[in-house]
């Protein structure tokens, strides 16, 4: 017998038929004798609909300002998960399974006061553990908690994944199963590279890099939590037959296990290739090379919540001037240029330039730590395809390369092949 947290995303609970299918997955684990908690998202599309209602209400009533109270935003948007948890509990009860729905405030999941993007501070899992021990399935609304003002606080996009991992840590679950519309984590996007392989295991650090660099399988915060609390996490498909052979295998279920790297006996040099579209490059020309110039640039950008990624600095021969180039999401270019313009005198640049439509392609693998020449292989392979590299950043387990957007798919296929990831 094990204690399992199962999480189902929006596409998995998109309608009543899919909720029935989810209930069959849950029943399989209950029938096997496991203690089960389930975390659910809102039905697919429902959160966007609720957000739209919130955003349009001030316009409809003719308000002078388009802004709204973030606490009321949370009260409305959190209702999507509440509906799903109630419906799944009803479906399970109809299958003669003892089940009860739980909202974030009932557990409670304590968060900070950042309504709309709250972070989990504490979860008291004692009541859930008690109910699970009595054979009851806890069906929990993801994406939400209780702020210090005693009001509902939502966790931001992808927050249900975060809820599931945090609850798994709080109840000391043996496993957290994230059910989604894909059957695991692949070496790269199968839509670009049909030869992409599903990984049996991937280390927390690798998954964190994959998630932050463009892979959409898991939300970054959920992987961070899993790594900190060492929550063994399986990515699985909710669309496979719940009763198919192997689906109930406790030790080796189908999907991808995200785990500590010590669990991975044979570590590949490169595990996967990730990519992020819609990157933009901003260059500040002829800056004075003096202490504090970087703080003058990146401080105001950080205060404006603009995420800066790749940074390259070129210093003139006499050391008096420097060019600073960095990347931001394309959607933040205008905002970033405005902020930098407002701080031009303090920064002291001559010219600001920008280029959009770029792509960041990343090579990821914990095996890089002990192997030389990984970067050289990538540069050589891209050069042979005539792909120009605009910027490079590296870490212990990652190489990120900035290129022109039209070359994205060619670069992904080239790198996937040159590291032997096409081979089964």
C-alpha cells in the first residue's frame, strides 16, 4: 500500500465524460489499496473565461479605471477548480468510493498575500492524512490557498501543479502523479522531431531547466518544490485506458519519473533539447565601463518585473566603453525600452537597439558535468547548417544559444541528432 497524490489538468477534466475517465483512474488506485488524494484544475478554458469576466466587468459598468481588486479576482477565478473538485467527488461517490471535495482554505493551504500570484507558505496535512487513513479520497481544488488576510489567494498560471507537489510533500506521499495530455517528458518536442523519445527518468535539475527553457510539460515552481522536498513525480497521460496492463504498476508506472539524480544509474551526456520562441534582444551601445552600470540597467528592469535572460558584454580595446546586450521576452520589449529610456542619464548609453523574433535553443543534461566538448559539438553542428549564433550562455548542465527565429526547427532537429537522441 502506498500514499499517492494524483493531479489532473484542465484537458483531463474538460467535460463530464473526461471527469468520469479521471474517476476510473482514481478507482484503480483505490482498488489497489492505496491512500489517495486528488488535485484538480478547472475545466479546460474555464479559467480564461472567468479571467475575461473579471477584466470586462469594469468596462461594462462604465468605470473610469480598468483596474480591479486582486482579492475579488481570486474569489472569481478560484471557482473553476471548486466546480471540478465537487463534480469529481460526485463521480467517485457514484462509483461507491468514499470521496469528499476540499477547497484550499479548508485544508488549509496557507499562502502569502500576493493575490493572483501567491506563493505557498505552509500546508497542514494532518486532517487529509487522517481522512485518507480512514479510506476517504480527498478531492482538492488546485491553484488556490488562504492568504494572511483570510481570503482566497490563487497561485498564478500552472498553480495546480504546484498545489499537487506541495500537498504530496505535506502528506509525505510516496509519489505524485501528474496526469496531463502527454504521456511523459520527451527528449524534445515530438511535433518538431518525430524521432523524439520518451524519457523513462529525468533528474529534478534537468526538468527544472527544461521547464524554464520552454518545455510546457510542467510548471517551473512545481519542479522547484519537488526538488526541494524530494517528491518523486511521475508525468503520465490521463487519456490512456485506466485499466490497461501496467497502468497500476506502483513501482514502474508508464510515463516519466522526475527524481533525484542518484536514482538515474546511467546518466546521458545530453538528456534533451528545449526551445523558447518570441525572444528579443536589446543592445545598449557605448556605455561607460564603470562600477554600478549593470545595476543601473538591470535594477529598474527588475523593479518593472521584466525578466532578463542572456547577457553579453563587449568592452572596447581601451577599456573605456562597453556594449551591453541581453534578452527579454518579445512582449516586454516596448516596456523595457521605455524603462531604459527613463533611466538613460543614469545609465549613460549612446544608442539603444532591439531585435525581435529570435529563438533560444538549449541543450540540457547532468552528464555535461563530467564530459568535455559538449558545447563544441553544438557549435560545429549548427555551423555546418549555416545557422548563425547571436549569443551563448552556459551553466553546469545547460548550454543556451540565441538564433534567428526561422532557424528554430532546423536547430532543434540538428542538435537532437548530433547528440544521438534520435537513437532508441
